[in-house]
């Protein structure tokens, strides 16, 4: 257990012990007062548990909001956590994801400095379903990984202003969607009939990010109105925000693992390349909701809901690459110091990129439905939901500058990747003496040592891209219920849900060296030809505030000028869209699902009920995709034809059905004590990016010469010139060239089965007036869990679809070739997750009356939760012979809030801790271990390639001040300790420990806002 984990766990334990001691000293009078307040609180009716007529809960302050949420949770049939608005329609946090992270069992994943996705009980966002009023929402914005496109829903697209409450369901009954092993989140939108009165709210806030030194305004208007004798209700919200952020990042290559190298008698595992980023983002969010409800009598209610969100993003990114590209046996590797984690050599590339991308995600959801009571205890509800989401990136553009064949040193560790360019003589001096004492001399046309400005970097690449992703969901649900007033059976409920989903992605990209193709591409435009041969010194540059950048970068205005002058080269290249990145992410997916359930609630004891039932869910999934290989080393450098290989795959897919029984027991042991026990089953479908069909060589394709008469027989390279063939001599290559089995290949898996889980939940909850204490135990037995496998072996014949190998006419790909470095997605054999969840809240009102400072201490409160769990997974001996931690799970998650509040002022200090999370595994079979035993080191058993997200500890401060009955001002300081998101390769003794994969920081942020309620 790390010191961070110890500190937070000890703080929660100390808070609990302090509370219990204080409870023992409580006087009889205080107990009677608490009982009276308790009876008043028990009058709260949970919106989700009521039948048709719902009374809106009005709460005041953090304490009352917490108390009402606990009562709402108590009234639920299943085990859940709930958060509601306060009396003015405010949540304690201004972002849905950040609000959720205060709840037990939830940890937050951030993107570009904002809360975006949530893990529930350690399980990742792809295993947590998100619904709006119980209905599905389209999501074209992508998930936690844009390339892999998981099912995670971007919660930052939902402003809290459009919501009335949020339910986190940790055990699921058969009438709920059960495609959620982790659990489900249901966001409930505003309802005028539930609120029961005319209300108006105006909020204005400003967010200031310390790192960008920019202000970000936000304005929200919210209201509810009743008409026609309170039978017609209209709720509406409009929210606009313009948020500006700056992020700094350092990252290892995304698809190439660190490399093993040997030099003399020394050996090391070293990085392949790294990139430093600075990204300036300007995001405009617009959200609008209209909820029209009509309740003509107590037995009928109808609704029409329209929800619109748009998210426009203007990203400006500067990037600086050091591409070492050293691997075992390279002559360019010249110096190795494993003890100090320093490596040096030649043939290093220095690159700079300036990237501009405007995008917009628009999502519209429309639902119409109703509910009716009739006869003796009969009830039906029905709803039709249609949701459409579109993500457009119309004009992504980038310029790149580069110098090649440089000498450099690289140093690395768990939290850093660094590079230093040196001269050849300095490198030789280091090899001979172990140190560099002499300075560097710069040539007129090369790298300028010791200078921030580098005028000789060549304009090396023009990148143009446009893409569109669409997601469409149509859903119909129908439920029928019958209630009895007495007897063993309280109610029986049955229903069906049908869901049709279509998803597509189309990306078109040109990536070219402008100078090589200027004559043909510029079509006689002399300015275009001249600019195609430019250098960085021809343009204005600026020094970034990110200290990790070693050199000045081109300004945006100059980058735009260069792109506009040479755009014709990109527009005229690859008109057939065969370029690798114009095809590798293209697809059309369809996913049709249907489900039916039957359940009943039995009154097994006067104070105990049992829900028993089952759900059956059917899925039919289909995918198109491409076989994509980058082959630009073979192209005519002066032509405009692409020789990349882009071959469509036949439509492929999978269909399956799952039967999901469940038992949920609830026992009200006393006035304050509630016990629950659930044995239920669930499943999670594979992410889109993993289950779609695709076959992609991640870098330039490497082929081998098999000509028995050639001196290059058996040699392999990406450039045909280096292994006995001239570029473009495709006839020779077709006869004698074979794709190397050592290419790094990504392969999608449409045959992935859904993950299935049997879940056991036990909980005991104490609902006191000033104290809430809850303990829960959970166990999940997961079959066919899905794992990202990196560096595994796979025979082409075993790919989950048929490859069009006979259509490859530039070289040969043997149908029985075994690929040695495959990145793919596989069903593991089994996994188990078990853990404990502890929640505790304490308010100290009335406990310190005899103390001089009692009037201050009486207003202190504590809120805390702690989730401890352990997981173990079996991937299968064909990938990994040893068991692993279940991917996307955190063993420990903890939240602690210490606050002070009275009728006017509220102040909270909030801490959140999450332990490390396994993101990706390296392959390690018995064959790998046997080969490594002969070598004497772990070259093939790539457990060192396991990728982890590092543990995280963050601190926030939040304050609210009530100016008068109508006006409040609030202030939030977020991430005040400047915590960063960090990921690393596990590494081993040959790397000296962990190797940084990615570190990303956005610094502290501050929000100041004003809310006016009418």
C-alpha cells in the first residue's frame, strides 16, 4: 500500500472512529430531536420509486441534500447511490462527471483536464452504461480512446444544468438494461410536474485555468412552468459555455513498444521515440432541453422530450518528436549505459508539427411516451426514443518540419522521456571517456547546437484530413405491471425493449512530402513550388511556455499561410483515397438488440421482500472494414499515385443471446437499519473499435527478399532500394518479396463474445439523523472478459475474418504466415473481482453546545467513501500464461470531504484517490518463455509491455455564499496540487524499472459563479 493510499484510508478510518465516540455522548434530548427530524425526512418520496405522481424533493445546503439523497436510495428496490439538486436547482458540482466522483465506488477519468468518464467499482467506462431517463443516447464523440472507439459515454457533454437527479445503480433488476457489468448511470432530466411550481434560475460563471491564463465564461437559464390547472408542465434549460484550456503532454510512440538492444556485453530495454505536446483548446458547448408533460388525471401521464447538445472544439497543437528508432542489432546504436538509463546513437530524427483541427459533435435526442393505470392494479408504460449524433472534423491540417540523420542521447524513467542532440565527435568522446567535455560546432545547413531557433528544419510533411462519424439509435420499450394489495405477491412486471443502432466512420487523409511531389501537385503554381521547398527559418516562430520543448515552433498564422500555399499538392494526391489513414478507420456497423423480461416482488416477511426474475437479451452485430498497409516507400516520389494497399473486407460479425436471472432481497431490520442482498447476472458488449473488422500494419510495411540469386536474399526492409529492388519495380517485388512476419499489425476481432458476469452484492446501511454508515461487499465472476493483447503471435489463418490476400499484387503475404507482433483484442477465459465498499457521512450539529467554539464546530461535516477490491484474470495460454489484474480496474478508490456549513456559507475540502489501473497487456506464451530461456533475457515474453495508468491523488476546494434568499455566489478551486495523468510501461530490470508511456497535465483551475433563483 502506497503512502497516498495509507493517508486517505487512515483519514477515513479516523473520521469514522471520531463519529462513533461522539454518538455515544449524545444526550437523550438530542436523540428525541433527531427522531423528530428523522420522521420529517422519511416523508421524502423518491422520484424513481413513485408510480405516476411524483413530489419533487427540495433540499437546502450540502447536509440536507445528502440526507434527501440517502432517503431516495433507501426507497429504491435495488442497491444504488443517488444525487439530487438543491432547493434552487443546483448541484454541488458544475460538471456531471466531477459530481459523480464524490459518490462511493466511482472514480473519474479525465480528458484534456476535464472529468469525462467514470469507472464504477473499479470497472472501466466501457462496462458502465449511461442512460437518459432510462433511454439510450447516441454518442459519436468517441470514448476514452478515439482510435479504439469504446462504448464509454462522454459525460462532459451533459451539463448538470439540464438534470434533476442522477442515479448510480450498482445492482440491476431484470427490468433494467443489463449490458453493464460495472453498473449503470441514469441521468434524469428536469420535470415541471415533479418540481410542482413555477421556477426560474439564471447562472453566470467564469472558469480560469492557471496554465492557460485564459477565462472561460458560462451562462445558464433554467425554468419550469405549470399550466391548465397544474396538469401541463414545461421544463426548459439553455446552457452556453466557452472553455479555454492549455495542456502539456509527453508520450511514447502509441503503437510501437519499447525495444530491446544489445551493445557489446550490455543489454537494455529502451524507448523507441517520444513526443512533447502543447495543446491549446477552445471549446464551445451549447445544451438545450424542453420537457413537455401532460397529466390529465392521477391515472395518466404523457411526455415529449427534446434534448440538444453541441460541442465545438478548436484545437491547436504543437508537437516535437525525437525518433530514435533504435532496435536490436542496429549499427546506429553506439552508446549504452543501462545503470543510468542513457542510450545514444546516430540516424535520429528531430521533427516538429503544428496541427489545427476544428470539430463539432451535435447530438439530438427525441422521446415520446406515457404511462397509464387502469382496472384493478394494472399499469403500463411505453416510450419511443430516437437519438442522433454526428461528429464532423472537416478540415484537419498539419505541417511538419524535420532534420534527419542526427546524433542524440536519450534518457528515460517512470515519469520522464528526454532527448539531447549532440555532434558525432561528442558522441565518440562519450563512448571513449564516459563524459562530454567539448562543445558542439554547428554547420551552416544543419542543426544549430545550443540554439532555440532551428532554421534548417525542412518542410517535410503536409497533412490534410476530414472525417465524419455518425451514430443513430432508435429504441422502443413497453412495460406491463400488476399490483396486489395483500398476499405473497406484491407485483408482477414484464416488458420488452427493441433497439436498433447504426454507426459509421469515414476519414479521408493526405499525408505527403511536399517537395517530392511539388511539380505534379502544384500544377504550375510557382508560389506553391517555392513554398514546398521551404525551411522553418523562412517563417516566424515563437517559444512555447512548455519547458519540455527544446526549440521554437512556427506560429499559427505562418502555418496557415504555408498550408494555404501548398494545399493543392495534398488535394491532388491520392484521389482514390487509398492512403493508409484514409481507410484504416473506415467502417459501417449495425447492432440490433432485443430484450424481454419477467419479474415479481414477493412479500416473504412483514419487513422483507424478494424480487425474482430474469431477462433475455439478443444481439446481432455486423461490421465492414479494411485491410490497410502503408507502402509509400515504393511510390514514385514525383508522382501523385498512392501505392498504399486498401482492400475492403467482407462484412463480418457475430450474434448471440444471453439469459440473465436475478434475485434481490431487501430487509428493513429496524427504523434505521436496512439490509440488502442481490444475486444477479449481467453482460458487457465489446467496444466498437475492438469488435469491428480491420487489419492494419501500423507503420510502413516491411518486406523480405526471397530471390535465391540475389545478394540480399533473406534481408528485410521497408525500402525496396535497400534489399535489391528499385522503387516501383513491382513485378520483381511481386515475384520475390514477402511481407515480413515481424511487422507490427493491429487486428480487430468481430468474433468477440460479450463479457458475462455473475454478481453478488451484500450491504448493510444505517440511516441516522446525523450519521449515515454503509458497508457493502461485492463479488463478480466474469467469463470471456476482453483484454487488449500487445505483442502476441497469430497465424494469418486464425484471423477472425478472411483476408483478401489474393488481391495484394505488390508483394506476397503467405496465407499460413505467423505474425510475431500482433496487437489485438481477445476473450480471456475468466476473471474475478471482489471487494468492499464503505460509505460514511457525519454532521456534528448539537454535539458541541457546551464548548466555547461549539457554534463553529456544530457546523462541521464529513463525507467519505472507500472501495477496496482485488481482481484476477486468465487470458488464455495462447496470449499470457500467467494470470493478470483485470484491465480497467482500480484496486483502491477513496474520497474524503471535510466541510463546514451554516445557512449562509458552505466550505468543502475534497480529496480523491485512485490506485493504478491496467490498460493493456503484453503477450507471454510458454513458447515465448522457452525462447527467452535460451536467450537469457525477456525479449519475447513482453510482460514488461504491460501498460498501467498510475495512481492519482487530487485535492479540490469548493465554497458557496448566500448573499440573500435569491442570490448565491460560489467558488471552486480544482486540482489545486497540480496532479497529472500518467501512464507507464511496466518495464523490468533491463529498463531499470518503469518506462513512461504518457504524462499529461492541465494544472489547477478556478471557477467563480453567481446563481439567481426566482
